[in-house]
């Protein structure tokens, strides 16, 4: 399924559970969606950099399992945006369900 | 790094980071190399040979050109970095400025506006002004080419629209050059250079203004902390 436009929100949601590096974020999204949400991992990092530029996440380098990683964590601003995005997404989901004639 | 690089990941990275400044390339490489190695490490226990695992890991990264478009939206390019670095080296400027301050102070538009205004103020006849303006334009063409002159072309190319970049450049240069024609006609009708000065200045400045606006738009998305910690 195409993730266009929703990847930043999914990244924020994964980081709600705690700090993570890029590879773990990618695997987490795939695992949580049981493989339904597929995306090319090369597009993950531009999205991470953009979120960092917006101040929604911040990063620092750490050594994990002998490899230097850039680990990302959610900021307070990112948390606020995530709450708002989730609310908006649920509202849209209800509307789509109503149009499709399915009970939510 | 060159095109003969043996490592397929290096080739992917080279394509994905083409045109970015060195610090951005280093950051992306340091970040994505462990990602790629993790992916290969996870694929190998599934019974895949090393080269097969590498191939699949690369496929999972996707199209390098698509990644490059994303990276160029969120990181400084080499041209933009050079522009800011050149500014930071100017004597007497405070080193730590916000992205907006950098862009305004580095603005060829503002600097040129002042210079052309000076020329216009001291020029009583059209011919002297015309020559002086072209000398100024020539002088500015060097830093413009080095820093921002190529941006109207470079930006659309960066976003995968090369024809648009060329069209924009041709349009603005044509606009600047064609400004001479009505000026000559007006002069032939006896209009004073006092009227011609602002008309010509307007056309000359338009292209520079567009260059600056493009850079300003980009800088507005990059936080001050990111700009000031980069090794200019």
C-alpha cells in the first residue's frame, strides 16, 4: 500500500514508543502494519531530515552494537503534532467509512 | 568516490547525494551505511548469499533519484553552501546569524540595487549609465554564477524538471536583455535617463530577486541551529 503523505505521521508514531534509528523505524512500520504498509527505505531519511528541520524530532549519534547510529527522538512539538494528526486521520477514516457504507 | 566504485551501496549513495554539500553527504553516508549493513545482516541468515542480500537491501532502498529529490529539499546543496560559506568569510560579519540573516546579507539583489542606484544617481546621460550598468552586471556575473546565478536552472533540475530550469533561465535573461530595446526607443524619443534608470534597474534586478527568493524559501526550512553548526 502506498504511504504517500502519511510517512511523517507514522515516523512520529513509532518514535512515541522511544528513540530509534532509521533502520529500526523502517522495520517497526512494516512490522506494525503486518507488511501491508510498504515503502522504499531510501525515502525514510529525507522524511526524517525534514521532520528534524521542522523541530518535530531531534537526533544524536550513539554507538549501538558497535555501529555509530543517528538516533531520533520525538520533541514536545512533535508530540503535539502527532496528537493533532491522529485526530485528523481518525476523522477522515470515519468520513471514508461513512461514504463506503461501513460501520466504524 | 567515482562511477567505478565497486561497492553497490556507494554507487547508490553517490547518486542519492549528487549536488549536496560535503557535510550533508557525510551525514547521510554515516547514517545510511549502518542501515544498509543491518539490512544485509538480516537477509543473510535467511539463506541468501552475500551478494544476493546486498542486491535486495539496495532494492529496499529504492530509486536513488527519488531519494535525492527528498534530500535536496531538506539539506543544503553545494551551491547554496558555497554562497553561505562565502558570506561567512567576509570580514566584520557576525558569524552566527540565522538563515534569514545570511540570505538577506548575501543578497545580490540588495547589493546590486544599492550599486545601480549609485550609478544612476551620478549618471546624467544615458550612454554612461548604460555602460556602467553593464560593467556592474559583468562584475556581478562572477559571484552570481558561483553562488546564485545558476539557481533558477539548478533548482528545477534538482526537482527533476530540467526543461523548466532552462526555460526559466532563458525567460529571465531575455527579459533583462529585452529591457534595452524599449529603453533605446524611449531614448530616441528624447526621454531623459532619469526615467530610464529606474526602468532598466527594475528589469536587471528582477532576475536577482528571483534567485534570492528561491534561496530564502529553502533557508526558511532549515533551522538556525543546523546552519550555524555547519563548518562554513
